[in-house]
């Protein structure tokens, strides 16, 4: 098969153009080894372009998270610097108060940075979820230590209605379920019950968490899963529910809400699609 010099030059220009972002489609539906080569080069270039775009998108995601971390850390760091400066000349009781506040701020900062980095890794698809069959009762056993103090303070209890086996990544599902349970605790009155249920249908397996509050305001829904936009706790960041959603999306699942009202609390439904 004879290949004209002009065809070789065109192919060479295309390869050079690829290095500066040119996306010309050089495919031709003709027979011959040269045209097969052209199509293979196009496929390779297109694949590399997609990889570059994904890398850039991941870099943008991480940059956004780093900007969020930086912004959220400014206030506690400034506060701790002021308290540190005052420590030396403070009276013993005031010194103890400053030290307590600094430790509390450090604890919050550690949790915030950890949560944001987890979300960044999940959103950048840098985490591999490993699904295994786990009973919901086992998940709740793992959640309980993280919420036991809150339950005791508010005289609240957790109750599981039905114990189904769910195909999920146990570690990450526990993280998501913990944040949803904490949200339910915050929205429930003292001496109340948080009801957890689970089940299965042809489309998905599910875990539900129902609080004992007055139901959720629909106007709050848009901000509920946005970072830093929704928190009823003065010490919160509004990041627990966005992290829970990222974890569920990372497993190919989702979170639905029954807003409740008229004597019913809100219900959060964790869906694990089959």
C-alpha cells in the first residue's frame, strides 16, 4: 500500500496539535493499514485527553477543598493565638479556661480537616469501596460509641425495628450512618427515641433513620447537603450530612428524605442500589 507524503504530514500535524489541545477528528472509514493506524492514534489521543480532563477535575476538587479548609481554620487559629498570648499573665482559673478552649478548638479542627479530606478523596474517586454483607445491627453497634454521650445527655435511645443484611462498605457506611444519627439526635427532643429500620426491595436495600422532631422545613432542604451551609449545632460546621451523601454516592447509592411533619419526625433513607 502506497502512502502519500501529504497524508503522513497531516498525521504528523495532528500528533503535534494534540500537545496543544487540538481535538480534530482524523478517523476515516477506509480499508488499509494506514487508516487503521490513524484510527488507533485517534483512539489513543482521545483516551489521553479524557485522562488529562479527569486529572484536572480532580485537581480542581482538591483545590476547592483546600480553600474550604483554609477558610474554616482561620477563626479557630486566630482565637487560639489570642488565648495563647494571654496565657502567661492569666490567673489560674482563667488559664485553665483558656487551655480547655484551645483543646476544644484543636479537636474541632482535627475533625474538620479529617472530614474534608475524606470528602475530597471520595469526590475525586480516590477511594475504593469494598462491599460485604453486614447486618444493620452490626452497623449500629459500631455507630453507638460515637453517639452514646449525646444520647445520654439528651436522655434519648436508639431502637432498631428490623435487622436486615445490607451489601455495603462497613467502615464508610458506619461513618455515613453516624452522621445521620447525630443529625436525628440534634432534631429530637429530650427523652425521645431515634428509630432505625432496614429492608429490601427489587431496586435497592435500605436503612432509614427517623427522628422524633416536628419534621423538617422544606426550605432547608437545598442547603442540607451543601458544605458549611446547614447546621443546627453552634459547634457544628454543616459538613456531616454532605459527607454522608458523598459516602453513599461513592457506593453507588443515595439518600432520600421524608420531611415528616404533623406529628411525624423527618426520615432519612439510605439507599444501596442493586
